C-alpha cells in the first residue's frame, strides 16, 4: 500500500462574508503563491504471469514401468520443463508529467484537505484520513501438495532388497504395489481380516497404504517436483495489434522479448472510443476548476500459440479526457468531498456537506 502525504491548505482566517473560490492552474506554480501541486495519473497495464518449473526425475525402475505396471510413455531421462499457468492484468496509475496542477488558495477561500500519494497523485479532497486508500486485496496462496516426501526404500521388504537383479527387484516391488491396492479395496469393502474400529482409524490406515503405494509407484513412474515463479511485466497502453508482450519457452520459462528461444505471447489493445476526445489544441491550456480524468476503455487480448489466454475491457486514462470540477463548488457555503480513483484519476464519489 502506498504511503500518502496529507497536505492541509490552511487559509488565513478573516472575519469577512465574501465568498472566494479555489484557483487551479496547470503546471507547477512557483513563487509566493500558497497552495499545493498535484498530478493526475496515466495508465500502465501490469501483467502478472504465473509459471511453474517442473523437474522430472526418472524412477530407478523406469525401464520396467510398462512391463510390470502397464505405465506407458515413462521416460528414463531426467527433464526440466516449464508450464504457463495463469495471466492476470491490473491497471496501475503512474504520475503523468503532462498533467500537473497547482491548487492556489486565495486569502478568503475555504481550505480543502487534499490527500496525495507519495508520487503526488491526488486521492481525495476533504475526505477523512484514509478514505483515499486503496483496499488491500489478499493474495490467495496457490494450493500446494502437502504429501510428505518419503524414501520408497523404507517400505521395501527383505526379499525385495535381497533380489539378485534390478529386473527381479522391480518385479517384486510391482507385486507389493498390487498387494497394497488389494488391501485398500478390502478395507473399503469391509472385507479386511483386521477391520478398523472407527472411521478415524480407517482413514489413518488408508492414508498409510496410499503413501506406500505412491512412493513405490514413483520408483517406476518417476517424480516431478515443482517450483512456482511469478513475473511482472508493465506495458504502456496504446492501440496495438498482435505485438509481443513477452516470450515463453517450455525449456527456459519467461524470456526477454528479443530472445527467439521463446514463443511470443501477443497483446492486442483496441481503443473502444467510449469517450469523445476533442482534437488536440496547441493553444495555452485552459484550466477551469479541479482537474480529474475521465478514462476511456480498451479491449485487451492476449494470445499464445493461437490460443486466447485473456480477453477483457479495462479503463485506460490515455484514451479519455481531462475534465474539471467547477471552482464555485469550493466556497464557504458548503464543503465538497471528492474521492478519486488513484489508478485512473477518475471520480469515484462527490458529496456535498453544508456548512
């Protein structure tokens, strides 16, 4: 969460009845003017890419997997490969140096409480401390495999360990696996010689048998260990069609855009023209009130190997316009409370409180 700077524009107290207005100018005002500078945000798209590194270690009996357990396509060679699991997008607001404003307080104005981010992005006006904060979204941890890591040789009988060849040992281990499966079926059917006294004991016995079966089966099928990684990629939105967002390699994971070892993940951004943007005016910027953004909307798609990974509409400040809250709102007759979206600079809420 970003730490915010709270700036209280304390106007001098005068015993007068005249109503003065807040004056806002574009750019950074210097000199003796009394006020505060704030900046509007522009949009960046943050891609959160979740990938998994898979490390396959073949079992010592991998050559006999098909013969004794009917396990097909079991490799006897170690392998490391990556999988692309999930892509999430988020709109991030960063300071727009082209949209800097100065709230100038005249002597008889009502002083607003302006809440800014550490980067100077406006969060709120006249809102209670903390109302402009972004709500922290709890991160959901990825489900993990809590199965204990065991040594399969701990379950081997003396007969298996004394076998005079690898082939014979594999045959005996396979028979032990089949025996374990028969024991599990007998327990589930209630036909075992020593049935457990209650459900808890039954579960414990089944869990122990499952653990042994898994460990011994890995001696044939091998074992895959995983390592989760997350990459963050920032993209400045503009209209683009089928451009490379990043590259992904099944052997290397996420790689740089120029690294041809990876297959491209393409991004397409389309301005939906939801806001009527007037033509650019090169004349002096006219400022009338407190500036805020009216973001436009964009359609964003991500594709990898002709498969669509993401398709959604998001707000984009650069596809919108800047509007202004009328200065007359900030007078001595009422207090205007304004809450902005810190990522887009758009209005979230405007309330009026009579004085």
